[in-house]
C-alpha cells in the first residue's frame, strides 16, 4: 500500500507551473465528465469556487457538480471528479465540499485521475503525474509516476471491483454504484 495525499495551499506549485483548465481544456473536460454523468460548472476569475476543500484555485464539489475557474489546475479538476466517481451513491447524494473516503478509495481516485488524463489531448498521464508532483501530492515512492508504475495495482483492482474499470483495465464510463 502506498501513502498518498494531496497537499493543501501550503504545498502548491507556482502559478503557471501546472496545466490550468482555462488553457484550452474546459470543453474537453466538460465532455469527459459529462460522459460519466458529471457536470462541470465554471465561475469567473477572482470569484470563490463553491465547495473547494483546499480553497482557490482548487476545484470544488457541490450540488452534484465539479466547480472550477479558469485558473483551476487540470489535476485538481480530475482529482475531485474522480472522488465523485469513486464514492458510493449515498455519499454522492449528500456531497458538499469534503469527499471523505478511506485510504484505498483515495489511491483509486489518484489512479483514476491518471487514467482520465489519457483521454485529454495535450494532457496525458505523464504530464498529469508531473503536475501532481509539482503541486505537492505525496507518494511513498517519491513521485506519482513511481507509485503508478510500481504500487497502483491495488488501486486498479479497487476500480475494477467497483465497476469503474473492466477486467482489461479500461474505463467503463460508469461511476461506482
């Protein structure tokens, strides 16, 4: 098992060091999330992001939607969306700001966000993992790439067990029931 966590504002990369949704990714991400039945809601620059756990510019979760602004990092949008996809239906209905979940689910969220990044032109797994590292996600093996290559099998198994990946490791397009 790996120790994985996303740090808050104290561990953030410098602005511009990671891809932001407003750099041409909004439509792609809206379409990708929509294919899973999730809504992407955008607020104007400088406005608070509803449901943001860590504060701006991190994505937020509120009222069945993932909330962003143009300076929200792509990795943050995907991470919060993956929390919604990985939680069970009863938690999803009551979701406001704090996704909760356990250690195994958090690992599954990180794995799924990397897999979703492969669906976005101009992002991909390698870039997303670099952005995760630059932002301050922490992994026992020292980087998202090392964790994904050597310790993410349990996370993939979790995603399969809960119907987000098929037996070949491909996205099913479904959220956890």
